[in-house]
C-alpha cells in the first residue's frame, strides 16, 4: 500500500512540475508574440490557460492527498511483523516474600509480588 502511494506521489509531483513549466505568464501569450500587446487577443480572455489551470489544480489536489496519506501511513505503522521480529520474553515467577518480624514493624507494606531483595515502590508514611 505504501509503495503504491509513493508511486502516485512521485508521478503527481513530476506531472505538476511539467504543467507549471508549460504555463506562460500573462505577457507571454500568443497575442504578445504577434505584437498586439494584449495577452488575451488570440485565445480570448480565458484562452488556453483554462485546461492547464484546471489540470494543474487536479494534480495539485492529488499531490496533497498523497502527502496526507503518506503522513498517516508513517504516523500509524502497520503491525505486520516477520517471524524473526517476534520475540518471546519469558520471565521467571517471583517467589513470595515471607513475613519476618523485622518486616512487620516496617511502615511499608509488602504486596507479595516483589522479588526477594527488591525494594518496594511505595513511599513510607
């Protein structure tokens, strides 16, 4: 999917560059070439710029949509992983902490889920 969007994006960018380069400025129309001095003299006020302007707008919209699509695809990557990418992490079960007379006088209460020798994460009162 990502490769298809990249392909459309690159083709749209190249076509957009070509369409922009094919368009002329206001003073470079055929009317100016004949010496009349008016840009809309040969093709009228709209002239040949209508087709090029509309096609440029369509290709620019496609480029914008593919840009947003690529942003979405990279912000939310697919969860497909290969067999070698999956790792099984096995953790040994921790032994319950036995109650001792020293621990009963302590204000920190043990839940029994900590490993022996580990410090509790609770803050004493």
